C-alpha cells in the first residue's frame, strides 16, 4: 500500500491507452515506460555542452505550466538551435543528432529535459521560500 496519493486527470488519448483504469494498471504502464526510457542511454548520445544547450533552448517551453510535451520534440528543438547564439558549437552536428533519434530516444530526451526543469523549478521555489523565512 502506498501513501503517495495523487489526483490524476487523464486526456482522452491517455484514457484510451490505459483502458479500464486502476492504479495498478497505471503504475505498470509508467514502470514499462520507465524501463524503455532508461534503456536509451540518452546521456551517452549528447555531450554535457550539448545537453546544456538543449536545456537552454527548451527553457521557455519546459517551464510553462501547461506547455505540451510536443514542444520538446527534436524538430522543434532543431528550429530553436538554428537561432541559438549564446555559445559556439556545431549546430549542424547537434541538429543531425536530434533528427536521427529513434522515437524511444526522442521520448527519453523529452523526459530528461522535463525532469531537469521540474527539478530547477523546485530548487528555485525552495530558495524563494527559504529567503522569505529568513526575513
């Protein structure tokens, strides 16, 4: 038994995938998805510099509360990379890597970017809360 209770609001597509809903079924789907994502070794595909660039170009999309995950797909990231000017890097090479990802690798990248920005929002909120307590 888990004490981690959450309200879940499912889209039509999510409901179609899950079918008859139960928390056990939902957990099983999430766990299978997790195994698939972890198997993609996304950290070996991109250098630390490339990941930092991907985090940076995705910041606006990833930090909006209701931004669709599709905004973090390869084609959208490539269009943002083309206009990125904060540092020198091989835009063609990074764009090629993105456009040649398998769908599983692409979803692993989406997850990595979203997790990064969720952690960053939590960190910033905690810093803000701590600053208010100290005053």
